[in-house]
C-alpha cells in the first residue's frame, strides 16, 4: 500500500525566501508522485508530477521537486517565494497500476510574510 | 476548455436529511472521481468511475452514500441520511485514460451538517 507523510502542517516564509515543503512516501513498487496546490475555496491544481523519468521535475509557477529514492522523499522547492504562493499544498502518490488511484497527504499550508 | 463543474457550491442541512451533489466532468474525460476532504486533511477517494462503470468504491460508506454516472458523463453523489461527521468538501475530478495520471478538479461542494 502507498502512503505519503508531509512534514509540517504549516510553513511560513518571507517573501523572496526559499520555499521548502517536505514529503516522504512509502510504496512497495516504484511510485508515481505528485504535488497539488489548493487555493482558498478552489479545487486542487496539479503543480508537477514524477513518473519515473527525470528525477528533478519542474512544474508551474517556478516550483520544482526532486525524487530521491534513497531517502524516499519528494520535497517541493521554489527559490523565491511570492505572496501569490500562499495556499495549501498536497503531496500525493500512486502505484501507477490500479487505474490511477492517488493517495493524498494531509497537506501543508504555506504562508508568505511581507 | 471548460473545467469540471460542480453544484451546489455550498449546502447546509440538518443531520438525518438527505443531500445530492452534481458533477459535470471535462468533455471527453472517461474517468471521474469523487473525493471527500475533511477540514485539515487531504482528499480521500470515495469512488472512481471509468465511463459508467465503478472502478473503485472501497472507501464509500455504502450504507449512506451512493453515486451514479449515467451515460458515462455527469455524476451524482448522494448522502442519505447525513451525519455530523459528513461535514466536508466534496470534490469531483476527471481525467483522460491516457496514463498521464493528471486529474482535473472542480471547485468542490462545501457541506455543513448541523
């Protein structure tokens, strides 16, 4: 069975600072990994995904994530935070086999300080 | 391209009443998902359809929840009777059957059970 753990339910950074949101996964097979963003009162939007190609994945809005098998991690980063990045971020995992069923983490709320 | 549509956006009911949510996926998307997102948690898959067949309903509380997808397009999720713990946002998502694993989410329906 697959699962994800997001470390830190709330992260606060200053505008212009590095954003680092942590995600560790558990999977018995090579996983597919995702980061989604959710703005207030909206649905989720895919930021980026890892599907066994390049380990460094670039997404929308300047975000990227690196798949590290040895650490079972898929942390999300952005070099310079913008006020518009304030949102809830979800890491998710799929085994890539069971008709694209995705398991979501509990989320990390990102706040940006002016 | 129109996104995933959901209605209503908000619903308040008393416990033991019934409620129904509607979802219209992106045109051409064969796979449709219903998720339950309780405050402070990640989305949890309730049911997944491919065309008008059920792929996974293992986490659907079948004693009170039901869902259908007639004609393989629109879908309805019903709760009868509602309990206090059903208060949540109900998200609908859709995807192509192309191995991309990209799910597109609607804005959700926020249900409050009093």
